[in-house]
């Protein structure tokens, strides 16, 4: 008869094994309740209230990719849940934060009954040995956390991309060698200093500090950030917040990926287009002037057909000159070059001048071009005046071109969200929803039965978008077919 069950003579071999397994689980459960009621969490080192840890929250230690049956540790519910949810880098940063707030970091390894370190003492003997006179700690033996940290460090160092981890104040707590090489830092650079000591790009520094301090509620709002290092390397940074147990942000994880192979061809292409455009501009201007002179000198001396051909040649030449000018402007915008230093600009005066200049073009189509200004003065904008003039001249010119005769174009100026907002609204042909996301791309034009004969380069809105972004503003559009379009530009107000 089997000693584990009084009814063993009625059971087969499988039932006997099941009875034995239940008996072992019962003894283990009782043993863990006694040991963990006065224990500490293996990961964060903080004491666990009695009854918080159950059999479902015991975490086995993996050795060589396999869980060892007799080497398991107690863990609080929070650490156990986080270990399942977080990535290795996030888990390491989380542990650093938890150990910083709690007691001294240490690791406590507890073994299953029958696998005690001495090999002879049972559960009761081990408890009595630890709970005797002079004992002040829990009934567990501290173990060295270095092997676990070394494994984590080896994983991070072997990643093929740069990694940097910050705490809640924006101070760097972890970097890997790839990050040092990518940022042209000395090989022996270590963590422990502010982000500014590791990253030269001001925009990326601001993004990392903002994410580290919990500036983004939704991680999906954080886009990637592209920046150069030196003159021949380009990188893309992704930044994600680390979430603590109280939903606070204890820091951020930054990963860097080199994109030089993608950016360099784009840069060479832009340089080639700019060079060719510059070389073509002078001869085309000469041809245009000669055609204009021929038309003026031979008025009434050439047949109407020839005069029409010369006139069309002059128009096309003028169109090519406009295209080259737009290409050169776009190249300067993408390279970050500005024609003038930023100045404090009064948008009301600038818009009045643009509308006075373009009023004749609108009047030729019998259109109403109106400017709506607020009664109260608005703050000035700190920007390049030529850039602002190019932005609003492009938008108002497009409104005139894509609005039929006897249409109406309204330009409204108002304050919004700590800045200044300008809306250019028309009741023209409108834009279908499927085109709205692409109209700010270079050479993209919406062609319909109404707009196919309207001449243009397809670069005006790309220039508007580039200039607005360089100023730190935003541009958006709302439109519907045959109902008109409204372009909205928001610009930050000049600081006092």
C-alpha cells in the first residue's frame, strides 16, 4: 500500500502519481506561506506584506533558457507583473528606480524544501536558524545580484543599435558602446551625467528630457526624430517613456539607428537639382527677354499665328523660370539657409501689403479678396519677413487660381493657443479627401476637369510647409469638392 494515499490499492499507477504530486504541492504551498510572510521581494528588495505573495506569483529563475524546479524566488505582485510586461531594457531601468526608492538593493534566493543550501536542514531547521537570538532579518539568505546585472548589461551591449536610458530628471543611467560610437563620444564614456553631455542636437535633447519627465501621456504621440552628426552621418532616434508602478514616468529609453545610406542620396539629389536649376536660370531669363523684345518690336508685322506661337513660347519660358525659382527656394529651405535673420514682424501690416499687391490679379477675375483683422492688436511673430511673405503669397495666389470668376477669398487673422493664426478661405473648386495628405508634397498637383488647365509648378505648398516648419509653426487644410478650401497657419508669438 502506498503511504501517500490510504486508497492506493484501488488506484492505478497514474492516480498514484497524481496523489503524490498533490501532496508535494500542498507541502510546498504551506512552506512558501511561512517563508514569504516574513520575506522580501527578490527583485526590488522591498518587504512584502503577509499574504501578498501566493503560489501564482512565484517566479522561477531561468538557467540556460530553462526553468529550474528547485531554484525559485519570492516576488511582489508589482515586480512579477512588470517582469512579464516590460522589455529587458525597460525592466532594468524599472528595477533601478524601484531599488532607489525602497531599501538597499539586494537579491534573495530561496530554494524549494529539500534543496536547502546545507543539504541537511529542512524547512523548520532553516527557519529556526534564522529566527534565533540576534536574528534581525527575514528567513532568507542574501545573494549577489551581479550575475543578473551582468547578463542584462551583456544583452544591451550586444544590441546592433545605440541605447540610452534616462531617469525621471533626464539624467543618463545607462548607455551602450554603440551609442558612444554613433555620437562620436570617447569609448570610455560612462553614464551618470545630464543628457546634454551626451547629445549635441538641441531638438533631440529637448525631446528626451520632455519624455523622461512624463511630458507625453500617449507614447503613440512621440514620433521619430532625424538629426545629423557631423557632416556625413545621419541618425533616426526613437524615444519611449518608462512607466513606474504608480503610473509615473521614471525615465525614458532612447534608441538610435543610422540612416546615412538613405539620407545621403537624397542630399546629393537636392544638391544636383539646385545646381542644374541655377545653371538654367540665366539662359532661360535671356530667352524670355528676347522673346518679349521680338513681340514688342514686331507688333503688326507678323501673322497672327506666328504671334500666338511667340506669345506661347514666352509664357512657357516664364513658367520654367518660375519652376527653377521654386526649386532653388525649396533647396534653401531644406538646407536650413535663410535669406535674412529673424525679426519681429507685424502680421497685420504684412498681410495688408500682400493683398494690395495681389488685389489686381483677383480683380481681373472679378473676385472679392477681403482681409479680416481683429480689433485688438496681436503679438508680433519672430521670423524671416521674406519667409512669411512667401508663405502667405503662395496661399493667397493658390486661392485666386483655384477659385472661379466672381468667387470670394477671405483672409482672417486672429490669436490662438499662445500664437497667431492666419486662415485663407475660398469658395473655389475644393479638394477631395484622398488628396489632402499629399498636397504638401513636392510636384503633387490635384487635376480635375476644372483645374487641369491651371498652370503651376506643384511646389508652392511644399515651400509653404517647409517654411512654416522652419519657423516652428503648423499648417493644415480643410476642404471638400466644390465647397472651397481653408488653409490654416499657426505661428508662435515672439517671446517678450
